[in-house]
């Protein structure tokens, strides 16, 4: 290459390296060019260092804004531990951290990277209560049990707040959430619900909003009224997962990435195998959720993996972002295929909408999600989409989480049904409590009824598809 061409290419590289808007894919190319010109000694380009750590994460806004990505080794050879945790999402990380704090010797095995699954890709909304509202829970289980489950969900919110504070996790924790009511037949519920929470659940933080009040906080004409919850929260999901991992590592947990578990024995101790290593452990914790695959057929039929999608717009500027959604509160609506959104620290709209029920993602995720965004915010028609990504979560038949014990030494938690940021994190803690000998709260969650999807793992999709079509049609009526 002639000197001038070489020079302009190098200038281009430098510009890309300092351009915060570059996507991870583009930066990876730049990184390879840097290596070609400068060899491995180019640590002064800090974005390149970040990038090397980001390898193995799906491209998206969260990966592009991740902080504290630490590369953990792959399991090779034999390890021994009290507990082997499988899965590096909130369930697994929280179980590992809480166990290590109780004095257990813990190994965590993650098939890909920490937070690679739903925990590093979700909307970041932390709602109050369980996935079903407290009045529905009362109808199903009576007041006493509903209150117990509400208290557990409140403790789950507290656990997140305390973890963020204790480990100083930079995950942009924000307060305030609105449920926007999109359908006439659902109006009136917000007022009744807020009153019930205040009177029977000692929760005075929710209040009903009129259409005008809702419109003043969220610039959409779609909502007929709203339910404002001052103590619900939101956060940057991947950075929270990375913060938990760092806390777990500091507490002594040995974390291995790119270490997919292929099988485990049902003995005591169990032997957990990956392609290149083995862990002998007295207990196993299974936290694979929507990414479980065929690892544990005894629980696979209780959940349905579904894919959900998000986008991040270009930065809107502080004024436009605040006009769109006030006070950086987060929002979801009452649709069955729920729309959920909030603004980011750098004033983008992060919008989740649309899902599919097969193994692949749409080829153009941005084009798939954008119509959902424009249905609520037609004023964003001129706005560019910078990132779009998808993730897999798991739902249960009754939309309640599925926790349990398959063997005296094998615990699992899964099926948070789209309401898992706080509950999966807490499920990990409850499993740690149970292994430590106090199973009271674990038992409350584990006693929730669970059902097998009709058709099991092979035939559950056709039935699910029909069900989903029915409910999404109901959304429109
Ligand atoms: C797009 C999207 C938006 C969402 N939005 C919200 C929201 O706003 N609010 C909310 O409350 N919930 C939301 N959820 C749900 C929430 O993210 C999940 O409930 C939660 O993250 C589940 O955590 P988890 O640790 O159980 O599972 P995951 O985070 O999926 O972690 C499972 C991990 O197990 C690993 N694994 C799988 N198999 C193996 C194996 N054989 N060996 C080793 N490791 C293995 C996977 O690689 C993965 O990292 C959303 C989910 C998605 C996908």
C-alpha cells in the first residue's frame, strides 16, 4: 500500500476508535485493522480493549454500552466444589453470589458469556408484584397466599436495590413505572388496584392516572389511562449482570465462560461435564431458563422458549427524550404481546415490542420492531434506529415462575414469563437459602402450581401459536 493510502486508512482507524457510535461489529473490523498495523501493542485505543472483551456478546445497545466486561476462563480439567451453578444469567449469578456469601465453595459454568441470555438483553423493567397482578392472585389463591407472594416480590426489589448499592454496580437504576391502559374494557382497573395495594398490601406507592395525566408523562395518544408506580424501577440489564458477576468473583466464585454443560450425573456428589472439563459438586443449581435446550428434559416441557425483540433509536437529545417520557420512568402497556420502553442514559428510546415462537430471529429485527414503536409514537417516524436485537425468555402455562428440586441435591428456577429481572435474581437467592438449610420462602415459590405444555417439548409450539394468535387478536378488539 502506498504511504498516502496507508496514512488515510490509519486516520480512519483512529476516527473509528474514538467514535462512540460505532457498532461492535464495525469496531471489530477496526480492531482487526489496528492489529494489522500496530500489532497487539495498541492498548492506548481503549475502545479496542473493550471490544476484545465484548467478543461473544450479541450486538446491541447493551453490549455497546457495557462496562466491566471481564473475560473468564473456559473450564478445562477437573474441579471440585460444594455447588456447581449452571447458567450465568441473574438466576445463576445470584445463586452463586448468595451461596458464596454463606461460605459455600461455588463454581459457575456459563455456555457463552456472562449475561449472554435474557439477562443481558431485556427491557430492564422491574415491576412490583408477580407477573399476575395481586387481585388475580387473590382470586386464584386467596388473600393470604397472594400477600405472601407480593411480599416475596417486594423483597426481590429490595435485593436488587441492595445489591446495586453494596457492590456499587453502575447500571443506571431509575425509579418510576407506568402501565398504560390501551383498551376501553380495561379502564377503571388502575384505580381499584391502587386502592387495594394501599389498603391490603401496605403499598401506598401506586396511583391511577387519568388520560391527560398519563399523556403528560408519556407522549402517546394510545393510553386511555395509566397506573403509576413510584417504587417500580428500571436498569441497564447487562451492566447489572456484569456487576453481579464481579461481586460473585470477589466473593470467591470460580466463573467459567464458554463452558457449556453437556450432562450431569444424578449422584451425590454429582459430576457435571462440559466438553473439556468436569466439576464434582455436592449440589447443582440449574439456571438456564429459555436457553435450557435438552439439558434437563424433566423440566423442559414446563416452559416454552419465546423470542422477544428490542431496538434503540439514535440519541434524541435530552429535550426530545424528556418530552417523550418524563423523568426517565419506564413504561409498559396492557397488551398481551406487551410493548415496553424507556429512555436511556444517553437519551435514546429503548423500545421492546413483538415476539416470535420459533428458533430463529427475523432477518431485520429493526424493521420488525419499528412498527410497534410507531404505533405508539408516530412522531418518531424521522428517527434512525441504531441497534436492534432479540433474546429468548421462557413462559409457563399459567405465567407463574417454576422453581423446584428435582433431586435432593438438584435445584432449578425458570419460566419467569417476561417478569424476571427481579424474580429470577431473587429465585437465585431463595435457592441459596434452601441449600443453606432455610427453605421457607423457596417452598412458597416452589409450591406454585405448574403444568406441562400440551404436546411436551415436541408439540408445544402449534398449540402455543394458536393461543398467542387468539390473545393478540383480543388485544386489537
Ligand atoms: C427481549 C427481552 C426483554 C425482556 N424484558 C424484561 C423486562 O423488561 N422486565 C422483566 O422483568 N423481564 C424481562 N425479560 C425477562 C428476563 O430477562 C428474564 O426473566 C431473566 O433475565 C431470566 O434470567 P435467567 O438467569 O433465568 O436466564 P438467562 O438470563 O436467559 O440465563 C440463562 C443462561 O444459561 C446459559 N446456559 C444455557 N444452557 C447452558 C448449559 N448447558 N451450560 C451452561 N450454561 C448454559 C445461557 O447461555 C444463559 O446465559 C425480558 C426478556 C427478553 C428476552
